């Protein structure tokens, strides 16, 4: 099977790594990939993964490559090409592609759409409002005492959410999103939600248009600094499984979130084939959905794919073709932890081109894999930083404590100028 992966981050490196392990994968491309994706080799024939210099949002370039090389399956990692309609485009030209179509991708591309959908179909979520006018947005935020989440409606690289604790902070956040345009056109509208208190967990459901397979639990760490302080980021680390959900809560989520979501999709003629990723807050009033994403989480993918025992191409083909019936997810009973190493300054301005040291020393560690996110090669062939989140150092262990210790042991062997990482990944569970 010939497979094309679209994207360049840690999630895409993890997808490439897992797809390369399948005996059915005979050729694998990543567009555009990073300095880690093209270091992977296929188990089936020893062939090296090829990076293709086509951006994830260059839909016409991606289609031209597909027409020239005829992949049997295309796997879309990031959200932007999904919202731009890459799935619709590939399907119109006869290609099998995994990911939700443009209509289905609205669950992530528009928080306003998603919020209205949840309210329409009785999915438990925060009290909220959708606004395109600054004054009305401020008035609603004041009705919540300023304790709210101010969310840019559109896509903002996972950073378009500002959490506020008082009216002054809420006013400033609304100004930042709607007037200063900190997130560009994504902030034309805002969704303002009451701030929910509790533990946040990440759920993932692989969908085929009429059914879903629920993944094991995980927990992401969005804030830049230890203790959930600092600015929101795309995710500074994660672990799986997360111990906070009881069997009763998981059943409640299946009934009140996933089943109602699926019924709503049927009612709205939304054919969702891909990964639905609801962020769930475990409140005193029960589990509530913070928002929906329409793709694998990053860095959740890294821990999930370290633990997943299924053949990934088979699962994704079944999802894309509407045929998940009869499939079951199989998990390694061990735990996995991923620690993200980021550039100095991230999630604000950061330098690039810093040489990364220590990767060869980590390569031989058992049950440890370093997934590249923002990396490149310089003229001398050295690994250098090229993004905010640089590496996702991921480890398996007999239990969560051992997995976390192993991940941090590997992190300590890696260095680049200005790097920072959180030292409390999985601490809530431990």
C-alpha cells in the first residue's frame, strides 16, 4: 500500500512512524514532513520515508502529487487543510483520503457552529454566547463576572482561547481577539463560555460516518508553565491512560456526548469520517464538552500510537470507507508519557536554527521515541529547531510513573539553546 501523509508536526511524525510499522505499507511520503519523518524506515521493505516539499495547505500541489504517484491512502494530520476542503477535493478525483470533509470539519473550524450544534442536540457544555460585536461580547462576559473562556471562532493553531478570571481580563481578551486581531480572521466572531472548573481530559473517537470507536483516555497540558500557569499553547505534553474517568462517567459521555453527537450528525446530514476529539471537563455537575476538534490531538497522538496495537492503515481505511463494524481497538496495557521540548519564548516569538544535541544518545533507549515537530536540517546536516514545539519525547513504561521517569530521563539527554519544557507532565495523575 502506498500512503501519503499531509502535515509537518509531531502528530504527523507519530502517524508516519506507526504507518511505517505495517507490513502492508510499501511506500510512504510525508508532505512536507520534518527532519524526523524522513528518518523512518518501512518494516515491509526497509524503504525510507520520503519528505515531499509541498505545504499542507497547497491543495492543488498535493492533488498534482497524488495524480502523479497514485497513493492508495492519504492521511490528513492538521486542521487547516481539512477546513479548506482537501478531503472533498481528493474524493472528487477518486482518491481514498482519511479525515472529515469540509462540512464535517466545521466542528473544529468554527467554534460557533460547534457550540450551536451542542446546544441543539443536548450535548452537555458550558453556558455560552456567540458574538461579532465587541460591546455585546463584553456585556455577556460581565454577566459571567469575567470568569470565562474567550475563544476565536476560527482556527488559530490551538492557541485561540484566552482564559480570564475577572471583568478587566475579559475586556482585555475580547479586545485582543476582536480589535487587535491577534488571531487574524479567526477572531471575526468570538465564542464566550463560562469558565468550567474541574479536570480536563482528552477523548478521541475514530468515526466512519455511522459509528465510532472510543479511544482510551489521555490528558493534555495546554499551559506553557508548570502548575498550569502561563499562556495557552498547542500542548506541552500528555499521557495515557488518564485515571480520572470512572466507568460510569465514560458510559455517561458515550450516551450524552458521542451518541447525541452521532444522532445530530445524522439529522444534519454530516458524514463524519475521521477523528473526533472532544475536550471534556469533569465538573461537579458531570462531564461537559469544552470544544470539538476534527483530527488527532497533538501531542495526544504520540502517546496513543505508542500504545495502539492495531494495524493503523487497516483502521484508517475502514474509517475512510465507512466500514468500522467488526473492528476493535487493542491497547498495550503499559502507560505512555510525552514531554514536549519547546523553543525559548514559545508560545510567543521564538528563534529558529538552534542546533539540537543528544538525539543519537536517546535513539538507543528502549521504549522511547522522539517525535520531531519543529525541526529541520541545516547545511551541515545537523538537526536544528524550526518551530515553537520542537520535539515530543515519548516513552512507554510498566505504569505511569515509570513511563514518566523514562521520558524525563530522555529529555535530560537532549539540549538546544533556550529550550524549555514542563516538569509536571502526568503530575495530576501521580
